[in-house]
C-alpha cells in the first residue's frame, strides 16, 4: 500500500501546494518562478503531472485565501478562551 498526500496551504503573503507519495515530494508549486517542480531522484521512474497542474495550484491558492478571509470574519468575535 502507498500513502498519497496533497498539501495546500496559504497565508496573506505565502502559499504552498505539494503532492507526496510515501513521504517523498513528487511535485511542488513554485509560486516565485510560477511553475511546477518535480524534485524526483534520477533513480526512479519519473512521474510527470498533467499540464495545468500549476494553474490549478494557483486557483487553489485563491480558494484558500477566500476561505482564510471567511474564517477570520466568522471567528472575529470569539474569545481566545473559547
């Protein structure tokens, strides 16, 4: 069995999207260079992600930031103790 994981995260100024297989990073969005990176070692059969993966990652960042704003508005009146 294999463990396949997708990580999407954001803040006001940064973002991350990565795909992992069995704890190894297979693809990551480089938002500075505006491209997807496949940091796979040369001794494995290379796995290539579909065209449009980076554009999807950019769209996911917009969704993440919208969700972050919504969560902030929803929780603005919560006391820290709650």
